């Protein structure tokens, strides 16, 4: 029987109340507690458990410190990634800049170049730039002759049209772009509506 059970028995017999008052029951309580002193084996077991608890506590503190260090390192890595996220895109755009430099230099010595060859050179640079941006995930939104979609298009105005069905894009004024599935800029469009005489 353990100490808690013995105390419960004494409490039930109202012995503890007398003991608090210092009556003869106090001796009985002391005797009951004396009776339940720890044996050397139990004392050793408690010491071993205390040592194990202390070891577990130290291990938990080490794990907590390691976790804090990991969080700090992960935060630094995230900052590095966001800081240099566009590095590969910029490396691909550098040749486009080089070609623009060459085109501008050629425009400076216009006596050797014709307007047609200048246009061809600028068109090549434009196609190169579009290719690099498409490879990076930029997608052009083509709104021409499509049904107006407020998720992709921005209606700049409406215009009456007998040829184009109402609610369709009559004219695209500005191109729209998506980055992968995310909209960067809606296409600016003119939307067709029925002529007033047909309404």
C-alpha cells in the first residue's frame, strides 16, 4: 500500500484533523509515514529516473536550440533565394541587350544600312526577347475575337458593331500577360455591343 492510500484511510477516519490540532493522532500519522520510508532499491530507482529526466531535459534543450538555428538558416536562405530569384532570367536577357546595343550602333552609321535591314534587325531582337520571356513563363493573352472575360480582359470601352456578336472583343488596344497561371496584366479591349437600332 502506498503513502497516498494510507493518507486517504487516515483522512476518512478524521485522524488527520486531529493531527493538525496536535492530538494523539499526530503520532499515528508520523508512525504511518515512518512505516512507508523508501527502500534503498526504490531510492536508487528514483535517482535513475531523475537522471533520465535530466538527460531528456538536456536533450530537449539541444533539439530546441537546433530547431531555432534551423529556422534562422531557413529564413536566411529564403532571403537569398528571393534576392537572386531573377538571376537566370537576367542572364538570358543580357544577349538581347547586346543585340540592342549593336542595333543602336548600326543606326548611328545609317549610311551603310537601309531602313529595311534595320527593321529586320529590330524584329529579330524582338523575337529573341519574346522567346526568352516565354521560356521564363510569360504568356501573352490574345483577346482578339474572343468572348469578353473579366478575369483576363479589361474593358476600356464599348462600341456598336453589327458584324461582331455582342459581348465579344471587337479590338485589343493593349496586350495582356500571364506569368504561368497568374495574371500580370489584363488585356485592354473594346467590347462589341448591339447597334442602338437593333436593340
